[in-house]
C-alpha cells in the first residue's frame, strides 16, 4: 500500500523500501534500541509522546478499575463525561480521507446512515507489569522462525515491541496478553437487510499457555492457546462444540481442531477450521482466520510493513459493552447503531498482506490497522480475487481494567457487496468476560469433548 491520491494515506512514519522487503528472519534488536522501552517508547513499544495535537502522551493507560467496580461486572465507562467533538458522516467524510481506511470510506459511500462520532483521544491501553518486563526481555531475544510462521526465545510479553517487518507486527497481535484463562459469551447476530436477526449464543473458553508465568516458547510444546466453543442456541444448532489447539509454529506443528456433532454423538477431526473456511454459524460472513480480526497460519500471504499512520479508529467502546445496552439496541440494518460507538484519533501500524503466487484464499489482499499502544488489530480492509475492496472489519475495544488488557468487546465484519454484516462477542445480555475462569490442558482434549457431549 502506498500513499496515493485515491486513498490519501498520511503516514506518520514510512518504512524504507529495503525494510519493507525484510525477510522473516532473525529480527531481535540490540540493547541500545531495547533501552528505549519505558523511555521514549512505552513498555509495549508505542511512541510515548503525543502528536502536539489531538493525540496526548501515554501516561500509563488505565492502571486501576474505577471506584465501585467489582470483578464480574460489566465495565463502567471511565470516560462517560466525554462529549462528541465532531461527527464524520456521508456528507463530509472526504474531508477526513487521510485519516480513514478505504473500508471506512466505502461504508460512508454505501450507507447514508453510517456515522463516526469522534471523541477526545484517551490512551487507555495498559497491561500487567509482568508483561512489560518480559516485553523488554523479548526485544533482544525473540526471533522469527520457519519463514515467519513461528517464534522462538520468547516469553509472556510482546515478542517484537520494535517491529522491523509485517510478520512481527501480526505476531505482536497474536501474542498480546489476554489473561491466562478466560471464559466469555461470544454471541453473534447476522441481520437481514431489514435488521431482523436471530441471536446465535456461543460460549467460548480459552487457556493461553504462553501467558502463564514461567512458560516460554520452548517449554509449552508449541501450543499457544487451547480454545473451546459451544453453541448454546438457537435449538437447531445447540450442542455443537469446536475444540482448537492453536500452534506457535504452523510449520512444525499445524493447528489441530475437532468438532462434536450432537446428532451423531461423535467427535471428529476438523482440518477445515482454518484459513478462509466459514466460521461457526456465520452465514459465510466471516472466515475462520477473521476471528479476533486475524488468527492462525500466515503462510499464504506476504506481509509488508507499510508504516505508521494517524487514523480515526474504534476505541474505548464502553457504551457498546454496557450490560444496560441490549443487543436489539445495537443491531441496525447495514451496521451497528452509531450512537453506541466511539472513535478517537490514534496512531496505528499499517500492514499489507498480499496473496502469494500459487496460494489459494478468497482474499487477494488484506490491510491491517494495528493499535500502537496495545497491538490490537482495530480495522481490516479485505479485497477480493480481482483486487476490489470486498469486506471491512472493525473491533470496538475497551480496557478490561481488572486484568488489565485492551481487547475487543464487539467485532463486526461487513460484506460491502451484499450489504450484510455479522456482529460477534455480543455478551450484553449474558455475562462479561470472566478472566478469573480456571481451566487446565486436560479440559481441552478430544476425549474430554466426547465426555461432555455424552452428558
């Protein structure tokens, strides 16, 4: 991706042509560069200073929950008194084109009701001190292996806080701290053109071995994450269970997945739970590798680090997260209700992924916009086989400040051709993320899946 008149990319930092083509090889940095972490850079590798305007300096993010908060509650908005500074609409979006992605521009061009309310920028992202400590250690030790498909010599923190290529930025997203063990409702709605929908209720449990104190990439048997997803409703889908063992190196140890089918009462291998195969109960609106904005093997694409850019992105979306917000309040024809969403000006890393020659995927190209403060992917533009913009994804995120971790509270994936979209992680009418959930590797075995299904 280059700065053309068409997309008007205002890159704050441009990576030279030679750096953009760096191969996915040894990429650790020297102690001199690592010493910037906690100095001119935040402990996670972002620029600590503001931009002299709307973006303030990072001063630690949210370091403790607001008064009255107790674990298990939906998270009160720490910025509830903030007012909308201005709104970007179909009538004026071209004035802000330098700070919008092509996908955002396409949403304005297609939908008269689409709107982005811009609030003051709050650099709220934070992580545990242990994550900061190991991130600094990783900067001088962590390396890419297997052509970018794996990492080594890493532990607990962000692997590449001073990234030198696109593979590293995406690995930072994949390995960002998410708590060791969690349970959540990841309910989905895929409304019709009129806005009618049937809510698919999903419960997801996860165990991240990489984040457990004392673990390294060398002692967890190449398993990054254990993941289990159960369909709770509607009745025609209820009882289906998906189990995934996510790998730290897809070449040495590819992802393993199994499904339990309640009708057949059996567990079987599911090799298609990867890449561009459709996700569970998604009406084909989300592929498996679009979960968490991106996950899984990277081998079908070339990953180019374009640079850093100031953009209006979803951030501090506590209204959408609130337990008092009903799903029917959020879901509208064509897109979520803009009155419940919040956008701010932030710096993001831009990574362009283009399909390798001879590889197959429904997308020929995808552009990722990754928050510098948290390494959360906030936006993705997806292009079809002819190179035309096809889909647009957005992760409305908050700081789950009891952990703390900055992560999505709602994910939406828009099909710009059909006019449909799917929204996920809609836990508003169930319970919020449970980061105190306890689980062990033995809870994520095919045999355990079979036993749970029989019960």
